[in-house]
């Protein structure tokens, strides 16, 4: 911590990155407090209470539907767009791999706008005041259109802001997501204490709060352990005497996918519900759609099973995206390095893949467990479902914080690196003369 503080003070580049992130977070906080007018708060509370996935998808991506500000949707539309993009990229007939980097970014933003328009329209239809206020020309359609455009603009602006922080600041999108989640947590903790302690102050309530506090502390410690634990595959350098070199290894995290499966699973799950609600908004809601929306909600067993299935599939997918055995095996073979007692090439790839699958299995079971238990409790006590989902938010928060901390450590080491043989300015000047 002291070294990081000294680096911020004395190194211009690091100080510049830190100040850029601080400025971006200030802009983000201002955007979070620009409330959208013409909203019926009672209808908004009802929507959030009946559609848990929608609020959670916004919360874990830096948004907050409770406040319903300009940035209420968070980075959810952008993450949903990335899922759609990956699905389209897998279809070779589209030849998306031939698109330039600029075209790739443009198409992703267009998909983000499309997703944000659907999400904004659904929410606007559900929560706008009736009749429409004068500021929307007392026109219900104008009210829906303006609210949709406002939240869509906020979602696109937040995507741009996260790209700017990735380029100029520290932490990339993680910094914005952490800031949004921490801001929303204070309000949720206060609501929880009001519901379970202050409104029903007795010995049982005190015991409940104490037990839940201890449980959350234990879960937090377990999360840090799970995300920090790793398997190390020792690597030998063919041109270096192993007795004279530092230990080199390939690290495979116990949870190799990180928190990305949770964030993308809830974004995908919420987007599917947004699509159903979008279709239903143009006609009288048919019985089959009403039944589908009810049975796939996260307070129903069918919805929990479907959500865990998506979560498990994404957990394995992101594990192999984060750690590509084929790329690692190819790089080792080209450099002449190898894993101890394993032949280079295909045997190395299979060896890494086998260990990655095993670690992914443990990580997937862990993510499914901490996600399913609160939801299972919510099937018996529906009022607990909304709070139980915040265990999943804690997973994301811990992972994002560790990501930001790792980046700060890496930058600190980079700017505090001292060359083995320092060269004086006098010798440098003489060399150029």
C-alpha cells in the first residue's frame, strides 16, 4: 500500500492514470444522480420486486434500477451485446473475423444500442407515470420514447466511459462496476436492516442479523481464498540452468473463469426476459407467456435450474477463454520451454486442458453453490430472494476488487523496477556524441 502511494505521488504516468480514473468515477457518480423524471416510483418498486433478474443484471454491471438515473442500466446492454457478438462470430458464414478492429467495435456498439433500446422501452412501458407529465407534452407515447432514449444514451455513454478508463485509467470496466455496486449496497443494507431488524426489533431479529453477518464474513473469506488459490504447473527453460533461475510456472486459478460467468449469465437471463416483456408490450399478454415469465422467475425452481445451467455453461466457456491450452502449448514449443515430464506440442495441450477441466469443475460447483443456496431459500420465503441475489453480487464485487488490486500491483512493480546495470546520463550523452 505504501509503495503504491509513493508510486502515485512520484511517477507521472501512474499519477496520470490514477487521476483519470478519479475523474471518470466522478463523472460516473454524477450520472448516477441524474434522475429521469416522469417515473412512477410505486410501479418501479413493483417491477423490481417481480422481476429480480432485471435489477440484479443492472446492479452487477454498475447500474441501479432502484434509483433509475441516466445510468440505470449499467453495462448490462454492452455485456448482452458481447454475448450476441460471440454467437454471431461462431457462425463462419458471416465472416466476422475479416472485419477491422474499428468495424468490430462499431458493430458491437450498434448491438449495444439495440439491446439498450429494448431494455429501456420495456422499463419505460412499465414505470412511466399515467397520465404522462407535462414535460413529455402529456403524451404517453412521447413519455415512453423519451425515457427509452435517455436510458439508452446513458448505457452507451457508460460503455464509452469504461473504454476510456481501460485506455487511460486503472481497472477498466471493473472500477466502474465496483463503484456502482458499492454505491447500491449501502441502500440495500439499510433496507435489509429496516425489514429484518428495526421494523421487528426483538431477540430473534438480533440473532438473525448476527448469524447472517457471520455467514457473510465467512463467505467473503471463502471467496477471497477461492479466487486467490491456484494450481502451478512447473515450466523448465531449455537454455537456462534451473538451479540458477527463479521458479517459473503456468498458474491455473481454482476459479479460472472469475466472476465473468455470473455477470454474463445474469445479463443473458435478464435480456431473455426483456425480450419476452418487449413482445408482450405490443399485444395482450397470452396465457403461455404469462406462465413462462412466472415459471422462469428466479423465485421459482424452474427458473433457478435454468439460471444455473446457463451459469455452468458460461463458467466452462470463460475458463477456456481466459486460459487457452492450445496457445500456451504453442508458445512453449516455439520458445523451447516445456512442462516438467511432459512432451511439447499436443501432449502439453492435453495436459493443460485436463487440469483446466478439473479446476473448472471445482470453480463451477462453487459458483453454482453460492448462487443456488440463497435462491433456494427464496422459494420458501419470496421476500428473501431479492436479498439472496446479493450473494452473487458479492462474488462479482470480490472478483472485480481483486482484479483492480492486481492491476495496481502490476503498475506499481512496473514503475518501481530498477535496471540491473544503471547507466548514468553522462555515459548516455557520451555514447551519442
